[in-house]
C-alpha cells in the first residue's frame, strides 16, 4: 500500500502546481516558540528531551488519527497516508523551482534567475552566474534528499508517522542552523540520525542512475560511505555521478557547461527517484510472494 500511496503522491506533486501553496510550515515555528515559552526555565528544554517535547506531539497526533480512522476502514488510512505524504514533501517542488531557474537563465533574465536560485538555496544570493550555477547544482543534490527522497524513505518504512518525523527534523534543522545551545545541538543531531539512511539510499540511487565508478571518484576511501558528513557525501557523490554526462556535452568551464550541470543534476534526481520506486516495487513484490 505504501508504494501506491507514493505513486499517487508523486503524480499529485508532478501535475498539480497549486499543491505548493497548500504546504505552509510557518505554524511549526510558532508552535515551537509556544512550546519554548511554556517550558521556559526547564533545564531539560536544552537537552534531547526538549527536542522530543517539540517533535512528539505532531507525530503522535498523526499516529492517533491514522490509528482511529484506519481501524474503521482501511480506505481512510490510505487517504490519510496520501494527504500526509503530499504535505510533507517539499515545501516546494524542486523540479518546478529548478526549471524556473533554468528558464530564466535561458531567457537571459538574470534578476529572475537569482530570485529562483534564492528559493532553491533558501537564502539571498549575490554570486556571479557561473558560481551561482555551481552552487545551485550542489544544492539540488542536497535539496532532493531533504525535500523528497528522505520523506519517501521514511514513509515507506514507518508510514505517515515516518514522513512527519522526517519533515519536523528538517524544519528544526533549518530553524536552529544559526542558533547555539543544547536545543539547537540536539535538533541537528536528530536531523543527522533521520538523514543518515536516506542519504545513503540517495547515493546508491546516484550510482545506479549515473555512473557507479564516477559516483565514488570524489571519495577519499570506501569508508566515506559510512563516516562522511551526509551533506558533503551527497554533493561529492552527485557531482561524481554527473561527470560522464557533462563530459559528453560541452567544453569544461564554459558558461554552457555550468548551466547544463544544473539541468543534468535535475535529470539525475529524476532518475534516482525512478530507481528508488523500482527498488521499493521489487521489495513489495517480494514481500507479497513470501
């Protein structure tokens, strides 16, 4: 059932542009601030238990709703899973964000390109065109994991609860990126834990969808797969997987080379998602046969 839910959710994500406007996560920051105010002065707030106090209520709420309605009729649980998954993907479609950036670059509208790049990077940009294209390419390799593959992985593993848990970990990671203290540190640790497996799944997808040898070409050793920082590993592996595609197209370091790097990175992500779905389908079929 998870496979069907994922396929339907990806179809909604691909063909319904307005879904991006329905995913608003501002409430989570307000909710976190409310929790912090209620627990102000409590020492455990600056520990992993403080992070759990923020994360567990929405996770438990989704579990409770899924359990209650799923116990009445399986179709309710199926629909709840789709709604939760569609909401947790994003917050915006990476494909539409990147395509808008590429269209602006092709049209020579550098102002619009910078605006779209800022949406992909989640920060203001002031880099020159070549440097910006390189940064956007690297961001695609990381954002695909945060926006999509990580959510799909945890949904396949734990259902709606997994998708919500992963999305809240990403939101807390982003909100505490420039904060100090025990809570911020625990939030980053939660993201590290939740992101470790999806990152390795993404890298295997890069290897299968790109070139296996090139995917590992920027690793220091095979132990990087287990020990290297997830963000660094995603970028290094993704750029390696893209080497063959870029060599086949244009002269290295030309303007077109950098812009094609962005489009090839997006194509790699699309192929990686197909690999993930195929592997999930094989696992589902094997489970049915057993």
